C-alpha cells in the first residue's frame, strides 16, 4: 500500500490508581473534552463536550454476559464445574470496577489510501486507556478512548487472563445520553436490512412514526419501537451536528441504537444470532469502536475521517491491482421490469446439474444474452468505461428467491444464451472488462462451498471485480444479515477475493465501518436504499441529501446513479414509478455520493438521447486528491468540490431536496494565477423533478480562484460542474468569463 507516515507518539507515564480519580482528555485542537470516571456502583461513565457545550451527558458503559450453563461439564473428562455459585456474578461486566491503571498518549500520522476522497489522511488523536479491575470476579478489561478534532472513538478490550477467556455476550450496554429532544435523520433498527427511506423527526417522535417507517423488504427483522440504525445523524436546537456510528466491525455483531425516549438515552443493541446470543468471544479480543462525530458546521461531519482512522492500516501488500472502476451494466432494464434475470418461464423448479435448459423455451426477455451484452460492451468501449456488469447470466434464476433454497447457484454455469468465452474475447478486444455478479440468494453456506471455484472461474475468464448479493433470509436459517456470523462471512469473502486479486462490491451486506482501509479491495457496498428503489415506487426527494451524513460515514456506496429517463413506464409500460430527481442532479451524484465504483446505471439508448449531458459522466473522475465541502445541511442540500487524482481538474456537484437550493459559489480552492474552463450542467429555470425533470442547461466559461457564481437547483434537482485547467491561451480564446 502506498503509505507515508509522519509518526509522533508520546506516551505519558503510567499512573496507578487506588481511588476513583476523574480522567480527562481533550482533542488536539482543544475543542472537545472527554471526561471519564466510575460512579458509586463502580460503573464506567463518560461524558463529552464540544466548545464547552454538552454533547453526551454522563453515560454508562459495559457489557452483560450470558449466564453459563450450571449443568455443563468443564472439560473433556466431564469434570463437574465448581463455580456454580458465581455464575450470576460473572455475567456482570458493567459495574463493580476499580480503576487499576490509566495511560494517556498522543498520536499523529499522515497516511495515503489506495483510493479515496483525498490523497492523504491525517490521523491525529489524544488517547486515554483505562484499565478497570473487577475484584469480585478477579478479572479486568480496558476501555480505550481516542479523541480527534472531529469526534470521539471508544472500544472495549478484553486481554487474555485466567478468569476471562471464552465468553458469550448477552448485550453491550454502551450509552449515548442526549442533551435534549434533537432532530434525527433515522431509519428503523433492523437485523436484516438498511433499505429504508429516512425519516426526519424529533427523538420523541420516533416511537409514533416507527410503524410507518418500516416498509416491506425481502428480509427484515425490526426489533423495537424506538430502535434505529447507525450511522445516526442528529441536529440539536443550539446548532450542533452529532453523528453516532461504529468503526472496525470485525468478529462482532453489528450495533443498533435503542432509545429510552423518556430520558433521551441511546443504548447499544447488538444483532443476535440464531440462538439469540450476541457474540461469541475468545480473549484476547476487542469490540468495534463506537464513534461520536460532532461539529457546529455540518460540512465537518462529511469531512470526518474518524471511521477510516479507527481501522487498521492496509493488510494487502501489493495493491497495484486495486483500481477504481467506472462501469455500465445489464441491470436497469431488469430493475424496471422490461427484461428478466430468468432465461425461461417454463421452470418453476431448478436443480443445478439436473435441469436441462436446452429443453426449455427461452422467454425472449432474458437480458443477459450474448448479443445484448456485446451492445453494452460496444457502448462502454466507445465512451471510455472500464467494465460492464451482467446480471442474470448464470443458471438458477428461475426459482432463486423466497424458497429458502440451499443449493441455489453454482456461480460458474451460464444460461444457454450467454457465451462466456465469446464475450470475454469480445470485451478484451474492445479494451473492456466484464464485471461478475454473484447473487447468493442469502444461501451463505452454498456461496462459501463454491467460493474458490467461483473466484478461479473469474480469474480464468478475465474478471477482476464482483458484485455480490445477499437477497432474502439467511441460510443457515435463523442467522441475520448483521450478526457476528455474517459479519465474519462478509470479511471472509473479501479476504478470499484478495487471494485471487478480485475487488468486491457487496450488496445487502452489513453497512460499512471503514474496513476498506484495511482491505481496499472492498471497493463498494450497497447497504442502503439505492437507485433501484426509484423503480419500486421512488425514494424520498431528499434521500441523497441525507445519505452522505449517514450511510456514507462508514464507506462508499454503490448507489448506481445516472438515470436520465426518469419515467419508468418508458422502459416498462406497467411500471408507473418515477425517479424523484432531475437529470442534472443525476450528474451531481457522481460527486456528492462518493465511491471509487461508479455506475452509469441507465440503458445506452437513454444516454444517446442526451449525449451533451452524458459528457459529464464520461469526464468525471472516480478517484480524488482533494475534497472541499462547500455547503451542507442534512435533508436540504449538499455541495462538494473534488480535485481529480493526479490532475489540476475539479468537479463540483450539488444535490437538493424538496425545497431546491440557491448556491453562491466561490472558487477560491482553485490555484491562483491560473485559468480554468468550467462547464456547468444545471437545472433549467422551469426544471422540476416531477413535472420537468429533463430540463437542463449547459454553458461554458472561464473561471479563476477569484470567480463567484450563483446557481439554482430545482426541487429534487442539482447541478454539476467540470473545471479543467486551461493549459494555453488558445483554449480560452473566445470563451467568456462565467
């Protein structure tokens, strides 16, 4: 991995404590202060302030362990256990502590991601590590706090010791006590899906709005009338922006937040396994980091890199094969219902290796056929796209969903009308790669049984990236998408893919928590309600003004933007959904919805109708040296400028909610003394997502770092700007200033 480190590590003397002494650390810039102490019951308590404003009121920390079986034998010789009188007490990892030790230190490094929103990321924090001894059980834990300029991270650490080795988590009790009835941007807590529209409400209103917020999905398990998911975005009445999430979710269950709406206290709520247990642990081990990002400027929430910084450095030695991807795909026609993933309508049941597809009648709507894929390859080659995704290429789609079917796909056997070798040779001749699709139908055991063979098939046929999917209820039955077992599976798939030099874009997986720093071949995730839902009734108009504050806090999203024909009935007369966006905003999303994996999701013929606007999608970069957050207010608007990797070119995107937005842009981020040619793709004056979505204007003009520009975004609209450095005077001749 490309890495530059400027390390500054100062460890202050270890201090031993007999009595409970309050501990304090501040952020490097002094704006944040975290205080830790034990309460009279010996329970760990922390609180957090920002610029002397209370952010987190005194909040308890700790875990409750599952009671061990009193009837269980202790070893292979079936020796009776002798500690049955202590089993109740041993479930307690939440009070009865003494401070045994406390250490403070500071850390400062600059590291370079393989891909990202900037070339370099600074990792600068002050740390407090508190060792807590529990005399009643003769064991200890460590709670480690890291305070950055933009927020707090903390985690539990369980060193190996005589009386704490194997244990099962019943629940983690990490509290986040709010200072008031904040405005929240939330989706329902659910063990199996994040694919919900966001609700904006007061915390006190969550309970009354929950039933309406839980909309149908292919697999879902809500757990509480006040349970919500992270990353949770909030705004206080006194102007603070607060974000709660987690980082480095490894070998642990995904955390939700359950709200005590009488006292306005959030508490961690882990995803259970099939037995209802919430984590099987063996020391030495740690929890993920729990994060609190806070600022009085919403732009700083978007700029925070806490989630990445709390993950381990890259563990892949050679990252030269990991490259950002701009792609198109055989996808949207099936999402709208024009085409099908299934090859035939004759089969209600498929048994791989037994069903003879040559004896079935093609349905005439199967999109993943050789001729159609060649058309996409031609389009990709003509317009400079890296790859073509093809879904529905393999046998098994006729009965893939809702059957709780174990052996559902083998990931290597194509439908009769999909010629793997012919298409691979054709793509290679055009300088394009095909992108693999592995839908597992949530049969995880089946995927793992086929994984090596499937990845080797990719290598043998020239594929270097895969879109995986986990639609439906998980097999093994009873497991949830976000439990410890599944979290371990997702990481297993990514690490196994790295062995084959394959990049992974996982859909329906656990929401990202910055693991892409450690394993950068994880170049994308879905894990939220994406563009596909625009064909299933539509997303809220403000959806893309919230996602960067929530889902994207943990890592990039394969949102699949770029839909130019927003009326789905133009694709499929029976589908009356409409994409709730103007065409100009679809361009903006390539900048505002950061991802090193960006899809032009519409069909080629729709792009061919608007080639002047399509030029922006062709031009826009997918890897960046620098990012500037120009404007931001969750639920209303976001405007971002990014500098393309290795160039002096910039791109700007603005996405607006229901009320539209007026920007007063200042181009002071451009290099002084240089001229640039800006191409502005904006909503026309009469543009509107519902009534006039394809009304846009394109104009060019000269800008410098002293330029200013006012631009209007319509309701559900936006704008996109490409800014290219003028290398000589001939490029600006005859071009007016904007």
